[in-house]
C-alpha cells in the first residue's frame, strides 16, 4: 500500500534532479534571448533519457505481474509530473512571451512531447491529463490578440497602398490564384489561420475562424468601395482607377467567392471541430452561413465592378463629344459651304476606349459593347438635337429680321440646321459601322434606333430644301 509513496520518492530523488539539470534558462533561449528555441532540444533529451534509462524499469514493472503496472507510473507520474513542475516553477517564460510565434512554438513542442510520452507510459490517459494541465498555463487570449493584430495589419497595409501599385502582380502565372496584391495578401493570411506548423492551435480554432471572417470582411468592404466610381477609400480615390484594375478586382472576387463555398467550408469545419462529429446543426451550419454571407457580397462586388466599367467606358467614349459637335456648327453656320458628303473625322475615334479595352480583355466584355454604344447614342442624340434646335431657332429669328431685298439669295443652298442634320446622319452611319467592327449589333440597341430615327429624314429634307 505504499505505491504512491514510492512513485513520489523516485520522482523527487531520481527523476527531478536529472530533469532540473536539463531544463535551464540558458538552454531555453537556444541562443536567441526570449525565443524558447531550446525547448525542443530539452524535450528531445528527456525522451532519450526515458528510452535509455526508464524503459528497462518499465519492463520490469510490467513483468512482475503483481498489479504494479496499473499503479506504479514511472513515466507519467515520474517524468510527466516533473516536467510540469519545472515549467510552472522555473521556466514560466514559455507561457508569457509577447511574440506569437514563440507562444505557438513552445505550446506545440510541449503538446508533442507529452503525446510521445503517453505512448511510452503505462497510464497514457493520466499522462495526457498532465499535458492538459500544463497547456492550460499558456495565455491563448493574448496569442489570439497578437495574431489578429499581425494579420489584420498585414492586410490593411496592402489595402492602403495605391491600387496602381497592384499592377505589379498582374501576370499569367497559373500557380497564383489571384492577381491583385490585396487579394493575394487576404488569401495568404486566410490560409495562415489553419497553418498547424506556424499558427493554428486547436483550443483557439474558433478564435482563428473569427480572424478569418474579420480578414474577409475587411477585404470585402475595401472591394465594395473600389467597385464603385465614387468612393471615400483613400487607396481608390488617390488615382483615377483604370478599367483593367476593376476587371482584375471583379475576377478575384468571383474566384474567391466560389472557392469559399466549394472548398473552404469542409476544410474549416474539420479544423474548428478537430475532426469530431458535431450533432448540433446550428454549430455545423455556422461556418456555412458565415462564408455564404461573405461570398454573396463578393459576387455583388464582381457585378458592380463590371457595371462601373460599362459606365466608365461610356463616359470615356463621349468625352469631348459636345465640343466636337459644336465645332461642326461653325462649318455650316450662315455660309456657302457645300452640303456634307462624308462623316465627321472624330466619329471613327468615339469607340476607341472600348476598342482598347477589348484588345486587353477580349473575354471580359459581358455585353459591355451594347451598354457603351447605347450610352454614346443617347448622349449623341441629346447633344445633336439640342444643337439643331438652337441653330434652327437662331436662323428663324435672323430671317425674320432680315429686311434687305437679297435675303433670299443662296436659297438653293441648304440651311445650317438641315446641313447639320445631314452631317449627323452621315455620322450615325459611320458610328454604326464602327459598332459592327467591335462586334456590337446596333439593331437591338433602342437608343441607337431612336438616334437614327431622329435624323432619318434629313437627306430628303435637305435635297428638297
């Protein structure tokens, strides 16, 4: 009935003195102060000692066949308890480091040590209980705070950069799933949350999943701002964002959305619950619901990006259109200039921004041509009709006040308004030709049809005039 006393005597007189010589502050640092890099080598020495010196004793205990094997736990009680006592008494630095990597290393090294020890121990369950008591000393709340700060800072630094700097990452490397630096940073940090070698710890799995959601939310909010034309985000408003940046953003968001739903739900579930079967449907569905919400937002960002690109290209195409049309008026106003016979020279350049876009992104049109040509036709109709009405009213007023007898001279020449209408009709024919060249069927564009009807009678009216 003295087995417990024997356990304690052997632990204090034989095991503990040997381990105290092994576990020292000098070895703990491993050459780098505060790093705990020497912890692994100390654990390795202890395991060598157990295998070399303790295994024969364990075999004797098991061979006595007197029930000692169930009570006399040399490895668990002797080695396990001694290591626990030394750590919490002499080497408390392993629990309180302010460096996340150090906390992760010391925690995982200790956990691995006790798992090996339990396989040697005659009472593995008791050895793992000692492990649990030892690991409970790590301040994992601090660990989560350090990891949150580390990963969020890494992502936010990328998001705060000018988006034009992201172009450096745009290449055809198939091994890179995303092209924008911000998306790459997000995905790198997202994967880190379940990196068992460097970051992941099972007791804080739910906390790391929360960090994952914070990363996704931060990126998605940034992308939502970038998908629109007017935004308050510094990284977007510092520069005039080219259409191609939003194309890459749209593609990244669409790809990320699909990946979150297709592969990440089961992977994250396995990490968070440690492979255990979960009967609570609410717990099991939590991951799916959380990622589905982010995924839906990312899809909206992708769609909004393309809507913004359509609008931006349309505005680029009509930039300077009003000035070009006004300059056309000066050619025919109260002059003997012949009636127009060809389209204005600027018309062939109207769709150039869209042509340039197609050359760079031939597979990303997404019916943009219809929207761009429709916007051009609508703006052209508005500006041209306004000019024609102003010229017509001006001419009418001038004719009423001309009292000399030569007022009808050159009456065989077309009026300024009619000449303009004929010019605009020729311009529309050229614009139709340009639209067809970029693969746009104007027959299905209501704005273009209305524009052509606006000037369709111009030629006969001019000839009659």
